[in-house]
């Protein structure tokens, strides 16, 4: 589907966004429309009648009450093909809980986020968003997390590295060991955004469908850990090399990754039951930034390629 040209033109005139590129203008219209629908039909303190599950391009979010396996069967997901998958298996433990809009994942626009942990400064982050005319509707810290990510990445246009720094700022000894030019940029980011930086134990997993400037979209899985590493997190990569397949994982427990690989290997002989690399992130570190992204690079009619990089864009490779 596309935004109607007359609707986009009217929205641009009404919002003073006539100079914004067309795709960004349409994204903002869709985002604001989704928020209005949720406020009208499913806001946290109102009657629960309907809500927007997802509204991004090349992105699908599904929720239901029950076990994760039930969701797979109910929606026929065993017949669905995708480059990136995320999942979450419980209701939030912070804030009010209701049925079923308060369940993970939560969406910005072109990303969906699941989260293990909770914020000590939820009210502060909500105040930061309110100063930018963004109002959380579901009263959970996971929702404000993805609203922050969407604000920094889509609205402000920050590259992924700067988004991660604003959410999980580099501190103390690690900051002192950064190059001077990096310190200057990071100090400015922290000065502006520390008010909206989540404080406390948390680990984010984000599925993103990002524009790549060539008319298509890039599928990406991002894992970000808090600077104190107060929640479990583990990353893994299996890469056959050459023309073989590659698969990357980020999760709260290694056992989940092992089980997924064993199941995959049992169904497809191109894979095997153990990862080539398994590692943990040190939040906010000067070596890798405590965050990693698995990106699917599409190249015309050629097979897609999986690339794993740290916060600074340095590749993580499997040695032969």
C-alpha cells in the first residue's frame, strides 16, 4: 500500500513539512496516523477496542495470548519466509498489564523491539519524549524504548552508531580510551540525550527494516546491552563461508540459541548444531560498543549475504 498523493500533500501543508523528502513525509504521516488510532481505540486508560500491531514497510508484528508455539500455528508462520525473526514469550512486568496490546514486540515505524529488563527512569524518558510531542500509550518501558529508537534514527536521522551511543552512553574508563574525535561526538550526544537514556538493567533486541538508498530495504537484527550489563545477553554466528548459508543469533540465554541451531540442523543439512562463534557484549565498551548488528545485504539477483558488525561498524567474522 502507499500513501495517497492528495493525503500526503495535505499533510505536508498542515504540518509545515513541504521540504521533507517524499518517503520521509509519508513515513511520518503513517506513524502519526497509527498513534492517533491507538489513542482513539486502545489507549492505556480507555476502552480496548482495536490497536495498530505494526505499520512499517517489509515488517510484520503479531501478538496473541498463549504460548509462542500457539502463535506460530494460529498465524501459519511455518509457511512464512523472512530474513529476520524476533520473539518474546511473556507479558511485561513493569506497568499495567492488559490484553493483548501490552505484549511484546512494540513498534516504532520500521522496527520492532523486544526487551528484557526495566528502567529506573521511566518517568524521565517519558518526559523527554513529551518535550518532543511523543506520548506513550501502553504504559510500559518497552514502548518508550522503541519510541526513542524511532525518534533518534528516523526523525533525527542519526546513524546507528549514534543511536546506540544515545541509548547506552559510553562511560568512565572506556570513554577515556576512545579517540579524541569520537569523544567529541559522543560528549555532544550524551549532553543532548542523557535525559532520555534508559537507566537500569535492560537488553534490547530490535528487528529493523531500514531504507538503504537504492530503493530496496535492508533487514537487520540489532542487540544492544546496557552499560552495566545487568541483564543476560549472548550473541552467536554460524557461517559456512563462500556460497554457503549464514545465520546469526542474539538472545538472553545460550540454551535458546543451542536449541534453535539443533532444530535447524535436524531439518536442513546445510546447518550444524553448534555456533562457530559465541560471545557476550560488554555494555558501552571502547572495543565493540556492547552492541552488534546482523545485516542482510541484498545485491540485485545475487544471493543475500549476512554481515555481522559491532557498534562501530567493524565486522565480526568466522575464521576458517
